[in-house]
């Protein structure tokens, strides 16, 4: 993943969120180092298992800590987090262990993903070049958000720094692959979107019936394998797991 827009000297910084939360921010815009820092810092806090911390989560560039105000207060927890921040350069930290790589079959274009050609044109690529670029990429799950289990992944190469649409597409289906601003999303539910619908998968990001409802976690990586519409329909007919034909391996 290319390193761009590294965090500035004003970061990291800690800010209160309501009466029972703190937000540790590593940058004010997305970058690989800032996302790395957020993921690594979250893992470090979770490993401490400090009494009174009830939840730790990450956004694109920040780590959120929710605490029980009967056990901790903002000042005490802020001092603890400041000490932890000083232990290393978190933008260069090792990513958390247990991350996984998902190889997900995907139909590019056709009636299943009607905005693929438009997106490729905006990116300055032919259809063949666009598919080659997307299938060669291995973006990281940067965060989960917007809808249950929905991954924001990136960053793609600079050619994919394409804007959102000026109008919303009224509806794309579950498993739709969309692109904008160097990121890919696989939608976890049917929705409207301003991102261009370039691919279609049978991968279910949200599986409420499963012991672990969110299929992907921040820090996981994905890659895409181009398939035909007929193969996608076969996968849909045969798959009972929600994996959508994806192969999974633990990175480390």
C-alpha cells in the first residue's frame, strides 16, 4: 500500500467524546501510516485489558475508547493513553496479528455492475486495464462502518482517486462492489449510493445468523478474482455459508 499524506506534527491527539469516551486521532485525512497506527493502538489497548474500558474501536485514522465512568474518568484515562502513545511511533508499528486475506470472486461490469465502464473511463483506464489493476490490488480493510459489517478498503493506486457521483444511484444489491476516492466497498445490504457500482460478488459481509456476524475485521485484506456472471450464479446457488466462493488464509 503506498504511503501518502503521513500524519502531521499535530498528531496524535486525544479528545473527549461525551461523558464516557476518548478519541485518539493520528491524522485528519486517510493515509496508510495513520490507519496502521489506529489499528495497532487499538490492539495494544485491548491487550492491556484495563479495568473500566468497555469498548475499543477504530475509524479510518482514529482509535475510540469507551469506558465506564464509575471506574475511570477522562483525565485518568487520558494520562494512561498519553503514556502508551509515547512507547513507540505508532505509524510504524506492526499491524495486529490474526489478520486474514480474503480472495473474493467478482463479476466486473455487465448488467450486474453497470457503472464499471464509466468508472474505468474516469480513472483513465481501458476495461482490461481496470480489471488488471483491481485484481492486482490487495487493499486493507481500513474500518467497518455505515452499515453492519460493511468494509471500507484501500488504498488503491492514484488512478482510482475518482470522485463520488453527483447524484445517487437509487439502489445497489448486497454484495455490490463500489469505488471512489481510492477505496472499495462491498455493500452489506441493498442501499442507495453515490459510489460507482463496478463489480458484483456473492460475499455476505453481514451474517446475523453466524457466531461472528461481521465477516471482515479492520486489518484484514482482500483481493478480487474476475469471474463470469454464470460462475457467480453457480456460486450463489451452491454457497450456504455467505463466503461467496471466497478463499481465506491467515496472514500471520
